[in-house]
C-alpha cells in the first residue's frame, strides 16, 4: 500500500509518500521559520495562510521526486490533531478532498503518534513493546507502547515542554528565533562546571516533568553572571551549557526510571528535541548501561514532517481503518484515546 | 458546461452543480460544520446527475472575503478535488455572489454588498448587473470602517445586500446619503450564484491551475507589528 502523508499542524508543511513494500519514496518539508521569526513565535493565522500556498506544490514535488503518477496512490493520511486548528484544517481539507477525488481511503493521523512511530522508519527498527520519550516544543511525554494505537501515558510535563524551555531560555540569552538549536550550538562552547542548574522533580518518585523553573533559574544566573563577568559571551555559553545539562540529565533520569518501572528494554526518542546531540549521546550511554537500547529517527524526521504521517497512516489504513467523507481536525486530542490497530 | 461550485465563507455551507443552464444546489446553515458537510454535498450532487468528478470542466469556490477559516476550507477542498481530477479552478468573490443572488431573487441591479468584517469594519463591494445579467464590480473591493465605505457611482437606486447592513445599518445609511433605497441584510453567499458567475469566467478562459485556489482575505494586516 502506497500512502501520501500531509502534515500541517504548526509551522512546517510536510508531504511524503510511504510504501509498505518500498519504504519512504519521497519527502519534502517547507519551514515557515522566517515568517514567524519577526514575532518571536508562531502566529497561527500567518501559519494557516502559508500552508494553503505550500501544500499542493509540495504534493506535486514529492510525486515528481518519487517518479510516480498520482493514480498510483492507494491512500491519503493527514494530521488531524493536536495542533493549531486553522493550520490543521488546511492539510485535513486538502488531504480528505484529494482522497475523495482519487476514490481512495483517507485517515486522520494523531500528530504525536506520527512522531512516536517515526523511529520505525529506520533500519534496524525497534521491536515492540518499547517506551517512547516524545520531546518537542509542544510536548514532553513518556509513553508505554505495546502496539500501534496502544499507548499508556507514563508521565508528562506539568508546565513547559522541554523544547519550550529551550526556546524560552534561548530568548533570555538573546539568541535568534527559534532558539532551541541555537542554544545547543552555544552550549558546545560552555563550561559545564561553572553553573549548576536544578534537575526538577528527579528527587521524588514519578515520571512527570516540570521545566518552567529552569528559565527562571536561567534568568537569575544571567543577571548574576553579567554583573560579575568580564566576558559576557562566555557567561552566556556557560549558562547555555548548564541549562542543557540540566534538561538532558532530567530526561535521562526519567527515561531510565520508566524502563525500570515497565520492565521494557527498548527506548525510542522522537520529536524536535530528540535531534539534540548531547541528549542522544548521554541517553544512549545511560540506556546501554541498563542493558537496554535507545533508538532515534534520523534528524530530518525528528522535527515535523509528512513521512511520519504517511507511515502512521499506512499502518492504520492497512488495518482497514479509514475516515467517512468528513474532515474534522482537533486542536486537542489525548493520545491514549486512539483506536488500537489489532494486527500488530 | 459542467461546473461544481462551493461556498463555506460564512455560517452557510453550500454546493452547486451547473450543467449548461441548469443549476442544482445543496445548502445548510451550519456554523463550524463545513468540514462535515461539504464533500458529502458535492458527492450527492454528482450522484444525482450521474456525473463523475473528472467529467466536469472545473471547480469554482467562494474565494472570500469572509471568515478566514471558512474561505480556506473552500479553497483547500477545491485544491484537493481539482488536483485529484485534473480540473482547473475558478475563484469567485463572495461579495459578487451575494450581489448576483440579490439580482436572482429580487431583480435589483445596483448592489452594495457588505459583510461584517468585525473590528468595526466591513468587507465592501459595489456591483452593477450588466446587460448579460451578471454582477460587475465597480471600483475595488475593500475592507474599511463603514463610515468610510466607498460611495457608489450614482446617487440613487442602490440596494444594500448582506449582513454588513445589519451590523452597521445606521452608519452605512448615513454614509450613503439617499443612495440606498432598500436593504437585505439577511442575504448571504450561495454556491449557485458562484456557479453562475464562474460559467462566464470559464467561457472567457479565466480558469486557473488547482494551486491557485487561494483565498482573497481583503484584510491582510493580521498582526500588530506586521
């Protein structure tokens, strides 16, 4: 089965074609970062206005790149939530209408399920069951995965998502938008020993997270350091390093704890923050020391993309699930309410 | 000529199928339920006519102004369906369609179409029905405060059309002086009138490729600092 996937939940337009025999045949992502940079964050109306200009040209592009005629598509998958409702509507309406015109089945995919299954696009891919850490600008969740659509939330952030904490702290450090990856770059030049940030909620049982306190700590550290430091650039790098260490440490501690509590051996990381190099190094080492193994999507598939939607949609379509002649995206959509796919 | 036309720019959701000089329409007043209805309406019209989507000559849609989300739904559905079936698209102004609808119902030929744009503004278009019985734009459509709406080219015999005339009745009447004789604030955009206007556009060769099914919002300032 060959599925076209469309992702428009936030500020990236992603389109891809996944074939269950031939794998990922083409994928393209258009990022709106430049549009939103002037505002320091995503402006929902501008995001919607751009998705409607980019989606169809990207669909043409991936069909061309894969050398496919559009008659060879067997199904259409689109992100139906959670996310910005106006942005979701564009991809859902285009996707559902394409499927209608092609007379093929359509499926609305949960954005986080897309992220969660993205590591299954890699070789070797992890065997089920596993624990997943979904870590992005909008989410920080630990999920026990026993099958496709069989998700149990083990813990999640009670306030800021990890990626959000990265972006907010980057803003305090006066880094350009979007700040998360910039902060990680700056951290490479930082001294890990100069500042010591807290590791929130690691000193008590449980698998929930809290990252909002870190930006306050960062703000105070910046004030102190700039008051006493002769080299403000070095101080910023040192703070970035200490912040990153704190987030990475916290995530590693909770993931190790999640594996112990569930008895799983495999951990997968997904979402934009899972592209962070320090996080990958530290996580792999820590999980290996537990006798387990960590899996990651390739960096291009960590951030929002159509490939993960095409892949997740393909699993569900193959199991016979599909949508009626309706598109009805949801801004909020709890992941543990998804229908299970019985065949896997 | 065979055209499908759709509109989701306001509280109504409608689809129409034009086959030569006959138009069939499905319409429901269904705020925020366009995504549940529009494709079924399109399918039902095709079923009743025995036509397949790919046998049509094109798809027309209400390109705005109107609810931002609403006009994007019509444009997105048009893009998807037209691309799938290799059809061209025909964007039609929702204000023009309101004026056309008023001519169809009441025979009025001088029409000032107004939608409530919120933020104390109206979407505004001045239309006259030409010899061919089709709404023709005078000047340009715009978004503006009702007390600065562009004046019509003559000073009498105009009809106010559309919900902008209930939201700003007194201000618009004062602004237009004695030019407005009747108002029909209950009028709204319907797909059948989009179909009528689109047929002429199509005959004139003004159809576009599917990716150019893009809304015209009129309000382009959506952030404070832009």
